[in-house]
C-alpha cells in the first residue's frame, strides 16, 4: 500500500515495529516504533511520558515526510 500511494506522488512514512518487514515491502521512509503490541507508546508509563514518546515519533515522521529520499531510508534518530 505504501508503494502504491508514493507511486502517485504522495510521500508516505511507514511507522513500524519490525523494520525488516518494511524494508521487504519496499517502504521508502521508515520510522521505527516502540514495540509490537504498542507501536506508538507504552501503557505502563504516565500520560505525560506517553505524550513525549508520541510527539517524538510524530516529529521523526514529519521530518521523514519533509526529507527527499532516494530509495529506502530508516529514520532512527
């Protein structure tokens, strides 16, 4: 799905927990997530700590969207 959306000219960021799968399916902009059962957070944390994690991931995704890439790129930090 990611490749098809990008094929029509819309940049896509794939936030995922298993980066090798994203690489296999051909996603160009990949942002690693937290964990398989909770990709965008950690339920054992406080709400404020959760917000920090989520804002950080979304910040990485926005940076990835605004970055020109030539092929697959993993945005770690």
